[in-house]
């Protein structure tokens, strides 16, 4: 045989073998579309509710996110970044280059799936697997009660007696193109990592470790709501307060571009149902974190929760002493406290025991700035464990949101742990406060950083 022909024949055989393997993997990849959404969801739920995954909250979050995305036909939205932000609770500035949490969690998820099918769900015929190098789950059928899949995705070996296709130039080109597409997907979503980062889990303590329901409580300030009352006849309801000048600037502001009719009359009505935006945004961020880690929770306005109902509970509380009786009580004797100064019409974080170089109060230096205050109180409940109350306050409600975001980010909590001297013991103080300095845009926090802290001793 001519050496060149032999070399070409060898190359062809090698390429054919490669294509065989690739097409087998492609066929396995294609099997995911062979099942209905209901069948996939049932297989997913079987794993998520298994004993093997019972205490793996982050892996449950991870698997549920990628599984539901694939079932919904949104596999192209599964990336390392989307998993980090939407499933693992990483901050918006998450960088795959600097943080390998998604990759490490993906590795742990693959091993957990293997354990689950090997030790508990041996009889499951439709199984969810996470191929190496990919974040997109696949759904494979296992005939009978065979062992769980190995670490590698099982290549569909040729079945004896079945027709084995030959690959012509067109098929080879198709396979090569498909291989490039799959490789692009793998590169696009590089390997993955874990659930609550250790520093977040330690800082949040009982809130993330307990399975009891967490209360997310939002304080609501007393406000007046301007409403049109199209008659000069004043209502008899004493809750309406008509003492408001009906001058032209007020009418222009209230009715905006509409030319008001002379019969229209603006009254003020007390309102106890409208929380401040920053408090709401902070509560939404907290709920997202709790949901991500499978922590049961309930969101309530403070006015329906009696202070004694917070005792012995895990609570995330949003508000300032000015309009929150619970925050007022909790921060009454604390080193830092948000107070409103009627004289300057500005709020400040009062510093009751300034350290050298610290002011007696932290104030906003300009309008595009706010300050947040995090106050953490952990209580031991004997044999029943412990609970933790975290209060998020601030100068303007944007401060509450900045405080919540600071307390949720692993990078800022790592910084805070060093400031608090947590060290290798990983035991956070039972009670402490942190002042957060934040820049804002449109009353929304953009950047935030550590400003000061106090450890509260009993």
C-alpha cells in the first residue's frame, strides 16, 4: 500500500472513530428533546426531593435552576454568570475568573447525582445528568435497574444487529459543525461551583441553617396621600385632612399636564400601607437570597407584627427608628443609631462612643451619597438552637438597600470578617453593627464600602 494512501486511510479511520464517538455523544445530547416537559420535571423532582439531596440546599438550588431552564427551552441562558447570580446568590459584579464557586459546585453536583442514582434511585429509568464541561443538564433513559451513570456521560455504544451508519462527506461536515457548536457551548459556560459561600452561611448563621420560617418584616412610615375630591363638600370621615392650601403650584403638581376643573379639590388622606422604596428593594434582595437557598420565609408589613412576635424567630427587618417601633426598641442602646434631625432636616447615624478619628455622627456629605447600617443580634435558645435578627437601616431608604446588598455579597462579607477578627474559627460575634458608605444614582445604591463597626458586648 502506498504510504500516503496508508496514512490517509489511517487518518480516515481515526476520524471515523472520532465521529462515531462524537455522534454517540450527540445522540445522547439529542435524547433530552425526546421527553416531554412533564417527564423531565418528574425526574428532576425525584432527585430534588431525594434523601441524598436533603441537606444540600445549594446543590438543590443549582440543579433546580439549570433543570427548569432546560425544560423551559432556555438552555442557551444557562451560563456560569447566570448560575452564580440567579442560583447561588453571587453579587452582580461576579467574575468567573476571580471566583470559581460555580465550577466547584458543578463538580459537587455531578458527584451528588452519581451518588443519588447509585445508592437511592437505582430503579429510576429517566435520569438527569450534568455532562462534564457543560452546565446544561441532559435526560437519559436507563433500561431496567442498571447502575447509575459513571462520571463520564455514557457513550451510546453500537447495539449488535442494528444498522451502523457510514459517514459520507455531508454527514461528516454536519457532525463537525455540530461538534464546533457543542464545543462553543462548553467554552461559553465553563465549569462550575457551590451554594451559600461559607462566609455568607457563617454571617447569616441560623437564618440560612435553620429550616424554620424566616420573617422578612418591612416597616411602613406614616404618610399622607394626596387625592382629588371633586367637590367642595368636605367628607365627614375624620381621617380625611383637608387643611391644605389649594394654590396654583399644588394644583399644577398634582394634576400635572391636565388642566384641573375648579370643582376639583385636593385633600390629604393618612396612609399606613406604603413602604419606602429602598426598604422594599432591600426586602426583595433578601427574599431572593432566601429563595435561592430554599429557606421558607414570609414577608409582612411591621404594622401587623407585634414586637413580641419577633422573639425567638429568625428575622430580617427593614426600617429606621423614626418609623419602626421594633427598630427603635432594638437600637435603643446600640452604639450606632439612625436619627432624624428636625433642625437640619437630615438623618445621621449617631456614633455614641466615637473612636479616635471618628465623628460623633456619620452624615451624608452630598446628595449622591447614602449611609447604611447593619445591626445583627443572635440569641441562643438552649436545646432548640439559636435565632438571629438582622436590622437594615440607613440614611434615606437607599441606605437600607445598600446595607442589605453589602450583607449579601461574599466579597464584602470577606472584608467584614477580617474587620471583625473572625479568623479561622469562623465564629462571628453574637451582636455587632456595621456602617456602610454608599454612592447613589436616582436614590439607588451603586457602590458601597465598609465605613465602621462595633462589636456589642452583653
